[in-house]
């Protein structure tokens, strides 16, 4: 055994002859001690503090999730060394994601491949059509509600007098659409918050009258439903209805997908079809329901992977390139084409901001060496 | 789930993975800095921290109800670091390395185990050598992981000023934890 203080003195170059002998005896005995000293010397030579960046934390969390699943294998692999374990477990390819481009990004002249932004179109029950953007600052008065638009999206507030005097007409519906490359947030008259992803439509009553609170969704949205046990909240989609009491969850029900994916973050939801119960979800569970056949599957997952888009991230965990490109094409202004066979089945892991440039994002995929992208006008060609 | 006073209320089997993500993200940075300052090897530090979280995740449900998760995590990371040292046949008799790791992880009072109260005192003294502005910059840099440019913007300083402050602070902290100044201090307590 050697004392750390002595090693520290060695690093500072302050060893006496006798101490030097003790050090040499220790260090020469094992090669890993030699390596340890090299690292220690490097550590003390730095004149900057060690620091942990956000991306390291994100990656560590992903690693924790992955390793938790494959723990038994991992424990065995560890004995062969960490590198082997890392290589085998991440054979799907791990994206090394940079927060800042190392090289300066060349500004593109065209607007191709621009990311989406906060924008939507509102059609009110009275037939008005309003374009909604990020910096709106206005307010309109409907018969039953005041509709406020600001940087936090759109908010419906029931007019108090109306609520008391006239009965609310639930048949007055507003429709909000986010088209290609748009996202938007709204707060319904019961306080429920909804984040709409790109290419999504939500139809909802201007004011809820009491009784069931029904909205109709096509596309993808994240809901934080205000608790009201007497008046369940129901999201209707093509294929399945989701009944909730007060909870947060994500629904992905695009027209061109064969399945509806419901992911629960908190609380409890019940999936039903024509008022017949299909299944009940607990937090961190996801139900995938086939729209046509009604077949379904419930899986244990980590819900944040499916809901964090509403906080501005794309999260891929073993998604195929086919799924990834579909997701990206809804958000970025582009079309794409696979130029190599089976390339669309390649799997990737990673977290990336939704607001970055697409080419920068795709560069992270390229850094895995599994895939290359070529750009032609508005089109991305995917090659090996 | 709230993380108040660093005590996670129900460390029970009901803790969902999302709840645990909150725990993970609250402590990962500091635990990593602790382990890294100790073993001075990035891969080893990452493994030690991952193991500490795995242990607590697997034992959720069996842990005492009002467990101080922060102290528990730090204790398990510390023991793993000491084990790593033992494997290399190094002893940290005067707890110099421990104190350094504690310093660079900016561990709070709740973190420090009773048996380490003396080194915590030394760490506190080292931090007190910094000017309030230096301390603030160091905290933003180390515990929040902000970049030079972000700190500069937050505090309305130039990037170069931030850089200079950090270097100076680092030097001060190191000098105050050098074996000569610390060794004596801790030695008295043994």
C-alpha cells in the first residue's frame, strides 16, 4: 500500500530520495499503476475545472435505461472490459450529439430543410379563419368564451356571465390545425393543456358544458388534462377513444399510420372503442392499437421518450431510420428517398433539439458511419 | 414527485422511471464530478455513478421511507472510489483525495456523512477563500454546466473575464487543498 499524499507529492515533483524509492517499488509492480499515474498527472496539469455538460447527462440517462434492461448481459460483459460492452450494446449506433457545431455552419440560401416553428390555423365555430403564430398578441370574444392568443399559445376562458345565465352550447366547435412544420399549444376552457405536433388537427368545444369532455384528434398531441372526476375527458381518434379523469399522456394517431399509440405519463387512462373498454394504462405504459383490426398491445416503456417532443426534443431509442425519416419529414421542409436496400431498418439512439438545422442533425447520424445523406433541392437521398 | 430538502419522500416501489429520472438528473452531475475528481478516469467514474444509481433503483421499495437519497448516493460513490484505490493499492489516509472530490462536486451539507465532518470543514474553508463573484461563477460552471458564453451573458461580464475568474478560482481551491495545508488540518482530527 502506498499513501495518496506521496503520489500527490510525486506529481508536484517534491519527493525525497527515500520516498522516490517507495514510489518506484509501487509503480513498477503493475502496469495499471503506471497508467493511473499518467492519468493523475494529466488531471493535475489542467488549469481548468472538470465540468459536466448537459449532453453528457442526457447520454448518461439513456445509458442507465439501456443498461437497466440489459443488466445481466452487461454484468458479464463488464469482465471483458467496458469498451467491449459499449460496442456490443450500442451496435445499433449511438449518436454522438453535439450541442454546438464545431465547424461554422454554412448558411443555406434557400429555405429548404428549415425546422418547423410555432404556427397553426384556427377555424372558429363562427367560420372565421385565423392564422396563429409565435408572437400573436390579441384576444377575440366568442359568444361563450374569450379566446386569448399570446406567446403561450391560445387560451379559452368561459365568460362568467354566460356560464350562469345561458346554458352552454357544446355543439359550437373550434378546429385547430398545425400543418407541415408547425406546432402549437392551447389551453381549453376547462384548463386542460394540449401541445399539438406537426400535421395535427384538434376539434374541441369552445366551452365544455359539463358531462363528458370530448375532443377529436388526428395527428399527435400531448395532453395535460385538468382533473374533474365527474366529467371524464375523452380523446376520440380514428380507431380508438381514450378516456381519462385527470392525467397527462401522449396520443399519436396520424392518418397515414396504421396504429394509434397512446403513452401515459401520469394518472390512468382507459382505451375504448364505441364505449367498450379495450384496456387500462398505468404510468410508463404504452398501448399500440391497430386502427382496422382493433388488435392491441400494451408495453412498459419510459414515457418521456414519447412525450418530450413537446419540450423541444426528438428522442430516438432504437427507432428505425424509416420511422425517424417520417418523423423528421413532418417537421422539416423536405422529402426523402432511400437509395440503399434495408437501410431503412437501421436503428439509432439519441436525443436532439427540434429547433436545430436539419443538416446539422443528420450529420450526427452520419458520424455513426452507418449512413450518408445527399441533398438535391428539397430532397434528401439516403445512402450507405 | 418533488425533491425537497434533498429527501425524496417515498423511495418506495411505486417510484416510476420518470420519477427516477428526476432523481438521476438532480444528482448525476455532482456524483460524476465527485467520482471523476477521485479516480481521475472518465470511464471508471461513469461506471461508478451508473452502479450507484442502479443499486438504488433495484432496491427501491426496500429502502427506508424517508431516506436521504443524496447522502446514500454519495456514500455509495465514495465507497466505490475507495475500492478502486484499494485495487491499485493506494490508501488515502489523510482523506486528501476525498476532500478534493468533495470540493469539486460542490456537495452540500446534506451530502456529507458524519464521519467526514472534518474534511467538509476544510472544504468549506477553501470555498470561503473565493470572492462571492468567483464562487458564483464556479457554481454556474460546475454545478449547472453552463458554458463560458452563457455565464458571461447571465452575469453581464465578458467571456474572457469569466475565463480568468474560473482559472483564478481553480488555483485558489487547489492551493487550499494541497496536502501541506490540508494534511495538517485533518491530521489533528485523527
